[in-house]
C-alpha cells in the first residue's frame, strides 16, 4: 500500500478498496441490529414486513450510492459532497448540504458512545459479579440514569477511536476491518442458533405475516400500523437512519491508495449498501425465527435476552460483540465528518483553521478536536437524550444525498467532458431514479403520514441547526471580508 502524501492539503494516500468497503459497511451496520431488531418487528407488525422494508430501503438507496460512486471517482477529494454541490448550485446550497450532513453524521459519534455505556450498565451490570457497574449513580437526565463506571469505560472506548483518527485514516481503517469481522461473527452466531433451535413458523403469528402487538419491549412499544402496508411503510421511514454510513466512503476518497481502480471504487458504495441490506434481512429473519416473534419482542433488548435463555456463553459472546459494535460507526462517522469540515474549511465556509491537516498523519486537526469534544460528551448525556435526533439524522442524511444526486444530474450537462471512470448505470435515467428516491424518502419523513414521521421536537432541532449554521456562515464571511 502506498504511503505518499496527497498534493492537496497533505492528506495521506493509504486506503484500499477493502478499506473503503469496511469503512462503509461498518458505519452502516454498527450495533443497531442487536439493540433494535425487536423494535423493527414491533413497528412493522412482524419480521416479514420489517424484512420487506429493509429490502425496499436498500433498493431505493442503491441509485444514490451509484451517484456517489460516479462523482467520487471523477472528483476524489475529502468531503467531496461540499465540492459537488458548490460546483453546480453555488456556495449557499453547498454550505447547507455540508452543514446538514455534518449534523446527520457527527451526532452519531456521541450516540454510539451512549450505546456503549447503556449496554455496560443495563446488560453487563445484570451479570453476577458485575453489579458494581451500576453501583454508583451520577445523576438522572430525561428519565435515564447515568452511572460512573459505564461512563468511564465508554469514555475509554471513545478516546481510543479519537486516538486512532488523530493518527490518520490508515490506523482507523485497521480498527474498522477488525470490527467488521466481529459483526459478521455475531450474525453467523445468530444464524446458527436460528437454524438449530428455531423455526420459520415463528416468523408468523397464527399463520399471518402481519399482526399488531402492544406492551412489547418491557411494556413501552406497540404496533401503530393497521395493516401490512402500513407496517412496511413505518419501518421504511426508519431505514435511512440505519443505512446512513455509505457516504463515509466518498468522504475519504482523497486518501485512496495510489493506483486504485476507480471504476471498481464506484461499485464499492452500492456493494456496501446491498451487503448491509442483506445483513439486516438475515438479522431480522434469524432473530424472528429463534422464538415466536411476539414472544421474542417482549424483552427490552430481545436479541440478547433470548440468547441468555438459550445459552449463557452465546449470550456473553453476542454481548461483547454488541458492545464493540458502536465503535465501528463512531470510527467511520468521526473520519467522514472531520473530512466534511475540512472541505468546508477549504471552501471558506468554515474558519480557515478547519482546512489545516496534521503534516505527519494527514488528519484534519481542528475538525478532529471538535469531534473529540462532541464524542466525549456523549456518555454523560444519558440514553434518552439523543432519541429525537434519530429521525433528524435520517432527514439530514437523505437531504444531503438528494442534493448530491441533483448535482450529479446537472453536472452531466454543465461538465459533460469530465472524466468519469465509473458512471451511474442507466445514465441520466439512473440519476433521475436517485433523485426520485431521495425526494420520496424526504416526503415520507417530513409529511405526517405515520407515527414515525418527523415530530415537533425534530422540526425544532432541524430549524435550530439551520439557524445556527446560517449565523456561523455569515460570521465566517464577515471575517473573510475584513481580512480582504
């Protein structure tokens, strides 16, 4: 692997196609499949509607992934989203796109840190001999208790991810490859248990693929849909959040190894999406057939609870994998968000300090410091603090993806001679499908169609973030003019 420095900005060229795949796949999968597979079944009214929803979600996003592949292969720079939209629609739309993507991606760093502390306190803390994990309560915030030792351990995990990212993309990529293998082992374990102890009939309720449940997840979850179509739609609205992460691949394209096959790179993004969709579907089927699914979803974290009853050793293995899992998305989103901030700094959309990179590691210095502060705050916030941000993150992510699709379409006319090592299958029609998919998902999230649509709290967060971004943009512009 080459270890040279990029001509622009000092970024180090070290990432292979496999590195890019594990960065995207690990960012998408994370540990949500362990923590929330039961919620997907409840919301959808069964494993079958949930599986269909994740399949549709992957199909919807594949054209968007192909758009990212075309633009990144043609313009392989860090934080390329900012550049693509700037070249086609101008400075302000570019800033808004980058700013919202920074929200959608960056907020997942503390979110994953919270997931680690939650697993440590709620799951490890119930194992005999480990009760000390929740022996010292610090405080309670929004109904969630924050304990000392899980918080300290979670801070240690976050600090390790931060340390690797300060060392550069190559070090972070090695962690991602290890975590990807661990997640696959966890899925193989669930599949094996399903095959030997479960039955496909457990995925049905009295022979029906759709059934409403209430009082699930310890009495807090219920199916809001009235039929299978409504169940599929309700889960479909959640899928952008759980597919968010494939955009971490193009964000670090500037650090690709010398001689990388850019045609194959363009296909890696769609491959990561399809692999993740298959992973989710196998996950839902495996856990949905171990026990009758309505029985399975009665526990707060059913994927772990059912294994605890079947085999305690399997339970411990899956619990360890689930606890390590959040490091994958945290690692990927940390790297991707820092590159977005780097690109915005280069464009003068953020203070010029954001454009500086470490001469030794090639890591964006100020962006990494800002994200370190955000990630380290996470464990102190409690598990209920960031729940409303799930839908906001999905909206911010899909909005940015749709803007990239629009930029790709316009660039086919404005820059027809731009070398494109990889092109979207179907040409302009394929790009139009990506635009349509993005607009449909945005409409489903913002319109009050189901209980999973964006609520008042979500709108307050979105508008507040937009207002903060516009203020920061005006301040940055004013300082730039004063210097000129």
